[in-house]
C-alpha cells in the first residue's frame, strides 16, 4: 500500500538534514551563496532575526514571492517560518510546497495559548524548545524536528548552550526511573507520559534535535555539536557577518569535523571578515527576548 | 573475519544506517576522513543532500579515497543522495558526482517533501515478499545502460540498480525495521 506524508517520511527528512547547517536567507542571491557553501537547507525569510530585533514591529510569515523565488533557485530543501499558533499561515506555506515549516518564536506569536496541531499537516514542522518538557509537548503536537531556541539574532551563544544542556540533562535524568516515577516526571514537566517513557528507554528524543539561536562562528557550531546538537541553524550569523560566503563555508567545515579541534581551527583561520556584532543577552529586557515566546 | 562497513558520515542520515548495520553480523563505523574510507571493505553513502555531500567529498579529499576503494574492488551502496552521487548522469545538473554507475537520475523526481511516500516493492534478488520502502524527496533512474541492471521499480520508474559491486537505491532501507537490503549488500561485500 502506498501512503503519502507519513510520520516516517517527516522524521526521515529531519534525519537527512543531520550533520549539516541550515542557513537563514532573505533572497535568491543569499540562497545561492548558502547552497554553494554546502548548506543542507535554507530558511526563507523577509528579515533575519537581528534585523527583526533592530526594526521592531510585528514580524509575520515572509512574502510568498520571496519564498517561491528561493524554492525555484536552489535544489536543497527550503524551510519557511510561520507565527506560533498561526495555522492559517502554515496552511498557506504548505500549499506553496515548502519542505519544512518552522513554527517560530522569531516571529511575533499569533496565539499565546495554543501552538499549531501539526499532525493535521502533510508538511513536517520544526519547533523550538528551551527544555525537555517543551520539546515533548511540541513532538506531541506533531513536530518532526526539534531545535533548541537559543536567543535568535543575538550573535551570542549563551542561551543556545543553556537550552541544549537543559534538554540533555533532562534526558539523562530520566535514565533508570521506574514507570511510576516517570508519571510524576511527566506531570512535573507537563509532557505526554508515553513520550517521557520513550525518552527514558531510548535515552534520546524521538526526533532529531538541532541547535539554533546565537551561532556566529565555526567554534560556536562545534560547541553545539559537541553538546549534543545533530545539526545547526545559523540565522543572522552568516549574512550579518562581513563576508557571508567564507563564513558559511567555514561553519559547514566546523560542523562536519566538529570533534576535531585541528579542523575547527582551520575553519576559523580561513576567516578574514569579522563576525556579526553580538549583544549581551543579560542586558536584554524580558519583552525583547524571543526564547520566552511559546510555552 | 567480519566485514568492516564504513558509513560515510560527512552529512546525512548516517546514524540510521549505523543503527541498522549494528543489528547484523558486521563491523559498521562512521567514516569521514580519506584514510578511514580506505580502511573499509564496504562503503555506504547515505541519504542527505547530494550537493552538500559532494562538496564535502571534494573539499576534504574523500572523493579520491572513494575512487581508490572502488578500484580495489570494495562494494559501495548509495541510498537516495548516495544514488545521485554514484550516477554518471544527473538530469539538468552539473553538480559534482563520483560517476561510477551507468545510470541517469532525476533529482526530486517524485516532487517536493509533501509528495514523499512509503510503499511496498518487490525487489529482484530479495526473497520472502515485498520490501517496505520510504521515499523522501527521492530521485529515480531515467535510463540504465552497460552493465547496470534495474532491480525494482515503482510506477514504472526504476528505483534500485546494481552494477557489479555497486548498489543504488532511491529509497531508505535504514528507516524501516526490515534488514533484507542490508543483508543483500553484506552478501556483495563478502563476495
């Protein structure tokens, strides 16, 4: 029997993206630079997170013409973002034929109580998380890929490491617990019991786990991969740097050979242009933090 | 002696391939440096992005290692992106490839991600009924020539090909529980 858009095909695409770099792009020229540098996928946007942060206002799903032009221009999978809870934006992106939808905290949330019920869609979704409970709630709703949130557009890795370590510690903590104890864990983290049980047995998330939000250098990428990320999303870090093309290639290099400091050093030494200017996340007022959007 | 199977781990779903082979009688390990590739008796090029894997192969000298492994007579199996990299011809694309198999392929031939699917396929040379197969943004083979032989087709499109020591599948046996395609490849390695 032939079945389209099964859970297996959705998580399968996430598996295909492992060991790679997914890059934010705002036009065809960026998309081609990303593809030439070895990106496994591009995220089509109207503005990168650093610009969204600087310009303010309501950030929405990108102009569909931009997304379509990018889909036309590259052969790698194209992702696009919709607002948290905005299932109509997601329906539109699905009808366009994008390969992955990011229900993203980088855009202004459309619903403060409910995320999208992602099982209703044929297209796979990626969602952000800051801890294990949040990851499992999103997977329960149908996310086929998880990324830790970090703090998008900050050029600062501190939140990305915090979220990745929190998720990995959460998984480790479940090791060896009995089912009665797992029920209490499920209650405390507000996550579906069956998924908590699955994580305890398999000692990993049921879907791939990538890192996002603050990666600006090859060493940042290597850090996140060593902390347990299976791929990295780089947003503002590439096209807000001085030389996007060389930086994109260097981050790919460091992601491929993340466990070998000599290779990561080579990737760093090849860089002539400066990294994006970062911001101290501790100085950000709560209302300007993107990671706290969604629940 | 158990065969050493290298899973090319530059990018892609190498972890799923490693899991699948770990259930079988062989030594499977991730390889991403030229010397690691050359130390294997069999090599799997996984699914992933063929342009990315191709660029990384070239950039880090893994392309030459794979060619040398092939010339020594080792068996090589490419799934999805791996099939594209093994093909001599890629329709409408000048992207880099190993170009070892007498096949022409079309990328993303069944459509975009929303058209990805699962189905049951009868595979020539694999007994005991159809194999459950997963196709993800998959290619298919538009033409075979020379010594290449089609082993399975979906909707009249060739999706599995063998040519001597080389095997190519448009689908992903590593994403299901069925290990018959892996067993078939191990048979090729041991010959």
